[in-house]
């Protein structure tokens, strides 16, 4: 049905080929000409999106892992989506008021066409669970402090150590790469599924289901980082009255990130179960 092998181009260009503009009761609407009906044609296109098989060997992380000697080593781990799946990039524009079309945007890599989780999103989720020094007395902030301490005991136990680690991770040297689907035994894999979201904007009106796209359950995503060990600065050592700097290794950072992502989830609609990983 689609001529391109790049899902980014398919979803944001080919998917809407053949649209014709007309005036409807609610303003301009766009429909596919010809037969069968526009709604039925979009239904067929939606199924083609769901059935599309991605070439997972195109993942940039695969190339980084096999980079030549002398290049800093990338650290990776994989987590798998669980029911109901993962939604990413839903805020991207994809709505032309076409009945039967998918209304929500999606994050597809421009070059490879793979679904991906932006590194900025990974960084944002991880940073969101760390306490803020300026909100030290806030109840939620204190809960975040206890949560991070519980993951790092007995290596780190004081507030100042946590704030120092936070600055080291998010302000200094660590780099957060985009996450891509991966598989140990499949080169090409179907990753997407259709979903319906039913927003209730009015308690006395029937909700209108919205067509969406998601990464289906059971898809492994590989997360990549360039990380550095963390050692307390002299200033923090003195403040905490420590004789030697507490050190967090790269491996310990990886385990910390993995635990946070499985505890919190990532992407859109996490409040209704999407974006959970294991």
C-alpha cells in the first residue's frame, strides 16, 4: 500500500496522499476521493501501519556499539514494553479532520523510520524523580529524596550526596541517547498496534473514541548512554564529614536508571497504564 520503507515518511506524508478538501458543517474537512469511502480507505491504511515490519538493524545504537576503537564506549540496557503498550510523540500534529484517520502524532526517527524514545525524554523522566534542592521542605520532594536514597543505600545516605549526584548526572558529563527497538533473534519486526482513547470532555455527552497508534506490548527498547563515574567533590566531602569521596560507578548508574524507568514508566498516558517497562 505504501511505497516508502521509512515509517516517518509514510506516517506524515504518504498516509495523507489523495486527500481532497471540502466544506463540512464544522468547517473544512479532508477526505480521500474515490471508492470505497474515505473512512474505509483510512481503515485500510491504519491496518497497513500496524502490519508494517521495521528493520531493527538500522538502529543507531547498533552502529555505536560497534564503533571503532578510541571512541568512548556506549553503555546500554534493554527493557520490554508491557500491556497496554507505549505511546510516544502523541503531541506531534497529525490531525486533518479526516474521519477514520489516526489523530495523534508519533515519534519516528526521521532517518531510519524506527519508532524511538528521544534522549531528552529519557533524561526528563530520570530527572523528574530526583529531589530539588530549592524545594527541600516540600513533602513530595522529601518522598523523592527517600526514594533515591533507597535505591543507592548504603553507598549514599545524605541529602548533599544526592544533590551532588544529581548535578553530576544531569548538569555535568553524562549523555542520554535516543532509545530504539531491538531484538536478539529478529532483524525485521512488527512493532506497532492500533489503539483507541476515549476522552470524557463532558459528563452528559457520549465520548468520541480517538484513533491512536502505539508500540505494542512485548517490544524491547535499547537505552543508550555515555556515562562517567561519580565521586563527591571536596566541598561536599567536607560538608558531609567524609574522609574519602563516595563513588558511584557507571554500572551502578545503569542499574539506577533501569530501576527508575521500570518503576515510573515513560511516554504519554502513563497515568492510565501506558509506557510501563520490564
